[in-house]
DNA sequence: TTGCCCACGATTGTATACAATAATGCCCTC
DNA sequence: GAGGGCATTATTGTATACAATCGTGGGCAA
């Protein structure tokens, strides 16, 4: 069984990511208490952790507010993601194990079939596999501190609904990036892996910016990068 | 007046950085309570923040332990610092203001005179100016998230006493890096600034590793990078 | 009417009491 | 005598009560 603090963290985080808590909204500890079914103490701990993750901002004696991203910040976040995930890919290329490589190949196939199909859960299957793909690379990089940094910039873009904004050519390019990443890993070439990963993230960034309406709203999924 | 939580954070952090708490030491909340003169609640918050900063590690129902760095981790941390501060220098080059540039020039002079002199506070003066020099660049980068990432890898090397390990040629090279950074900023050349900053951090890393005895002990100051 | 000041309410910050969990040492069994 | 299981105890996790602080509204004066 997990701790009450963890439950509170997950519940509040999910609410923010799926849009239940709008950007800029003031989060009152007493309200979160009844939402999560725990007392204020674990709620407070959860809020501090969310503040570290960049999902809420904290001001003394005024509590927590859900972050409201400006368009400039989105560029900034994707630039940081490119830096961090690029570095992770470089490390991963030198450390990845064969079982991990097999998993990557399978996930790449999963994504390609998800794209080719047309079921209702098409997007969900794709995003799930994509998330795992990137998670495996971070795991292969094998650096706790790098993982902590990634957490600072991975969560936030999730507040944007992006999957539906990718055109077919953009998705195809994303697939090619995945395949080329695997090739770079097979060659154990850190520089190649890093370059492709950077391209992958930055391409996603531009696809997002170009297709994003001014006001971002609605239940969110996550970036396809 | 600051909050009790902040006081506890600063007190415990200082104890870790100056070596009062040895690596691997188990930090009991009740003991920290009497050390800091506050109750357990703010102590707990302080410990969580320290865990985020990478200075302590947390395991459920077992509390906090001061981190014990292995030699491999030091390389990893310096690689991350090179990545982050390099990126910060790149951004800073495009955003830095003239007053900030003037400050950098003054601090570079301060460091050079500190090195040239031979007073007892020689090292202290140098390190203080050096810290401010890097802080200004981070501020000029103007990215809260990047600052948060930097915090993950700036604090930890402080647990190592490094200043005394730099040879004269190494210090001279460090000074040249500072001057060249200023030149890159004046030219508003992000790529140049990033390259020099990476060199600066990585050079410091190797100077450290080469001069570090196997067991690192004693009151700590901070890295000269 | 408008601006400022004070008091009130709401909300966060802190302390302490209680519950739950994990480490430790002892005793029993083999 | 050694190993494992159980009870004890120390330590962390949680809840709640209290204190401090900030925003807000009303009232008073210019």
C-alpha cells in the first residue's frame, strides 16, 4: 500500500493534467483534503512536490496556483526537453541492454500499427507506446539526476492536447525518428542518438506550435514526441 | 521574517555542505527538531526539499540519509553541469543586459586580484566572486526551469573541497575562460558562449578528479568552476 | 464621493498527539 | 549453538488543534 501523500500527489496531478484544474486556479488545501480523502498534512506535501515538478507555483501564505503557460514558455520547455532527452539518448546508446533494445523495436512496431489502424483507441494506444518508448530510453541512460530533470519538463507539455494536431506526414516522420533512434542504439553511437533525439523533440515542438490554437483548453492527453 | 521551514532547510543544508553531517548518515527528524528549534512539521518539509536538491535520499518509513557520492557520480554530475550551464550561457548571450555585463567584468577582475594576492581570505574572496559570476549568467538566461535544473547539480559538488586542488595553471585557465565568456556575451554569440562554458565546467571536472584523493573528507567549500 | 484605515474572516504555517510501519533484540525451537 | 519467528520499541506517517498572516469589506473622514 502506498502512502496517503502519494495518493494525494497522484490525484491532484491527474486533475491538473486532464484539465480538471484550469491554469491559474487557486488550489485551497481544505478543498483538496476532501477531494483526496486525506488530511492537510499529506496534501501539503503533495503540493510541494507538484511545485517542484513545475505544475503549480507556490507563494508564501498564499498557497498554490496551477501554472498557466505562456506561449514563450512552451518553446523554452521543448528546448530543455531536447537538451535533456538528447543527453539521455547519448548516455543510453552506450549503456542500453539487448532486452531493452528488443522492447524498443516492439514499441516502435506497436506505434506503427496503431497509426495504421483506425480504431477508437488509436490515439491512446499510440501515446501509451510512445510514453513507454521514451521511458525506456531514460531508464537506459541510468542517471537519477537526469531523470529528475526530465520530470521537470515532461509533465508540463502533457497539459496540452497535441496528438490530434499531428498531421499524417508529421506522424510518419516521428515514426522514422523512432526507427533511426533504434539504429543509433544498435550502433552504440551516442552522438547519432543524441542528434536524432534532438530532431525528434524539436520537430514535435514545431508541429505543436504551428497547430495550436491561441486558447488551449479541454481534456488533455500528451505530446507525441 | 522567514518561515520556520526555510530556517530548517538552511540549517540542515549548511550542516551537510560543511561536512557536519557525513555522507550516508541517517538524519532523524527528532534530532533535527532540537537542532533547528522548530517542530517536526517544518523539518519534514525541509527534508523533502533537500531530497529534491539531491542532498539527501528518501526511502518510505526509513527517513532521510545524506547522499554519499561515488566517483562515477561526480563525472555524471559535471557532465550535467556542462550541459545545463552551457545551455544557460547560450540563452544568456542573447538576453544579457549591459549592467549585467558590467557586473561580470567587475567580478572577473575581483577573481583575478584575489588569485594574484595572498591574503588569508584569498580562496574565500575568489569563490564568492566565482559563485556570483555563475549566478548572474543563470539569471541572464532567464528560465525558471533551467534554474531549477541547475539547483539539482550545483549544490552537490559543494560537498567537495576543491579550491585548494586547483594548480596555478588551472586557475589561470579558469580566468581566461571567464574573460572569453564575457567576450562571447559582448558578441551576443550563444554558440560561442555555450562552447566556452562547457569547456570551463569540463576542465574543472578533470582538474578535480585528477587531484581528488580517494576519500573526500573535511569541511567543504565549493567548486571553482 | 473617494480614499484610507481598521477589523474580521479565510487560509496558510506550525505544533503536538496519535497511528502505522519497520528495525531490533530476545526467546524458542531445531 | 544457530537460525527463525515474534514482541518490543524506536521512527516515520497522519490527523487535528492552534497560531500567524494575508485579503477583503465596511466604516469613517476629508
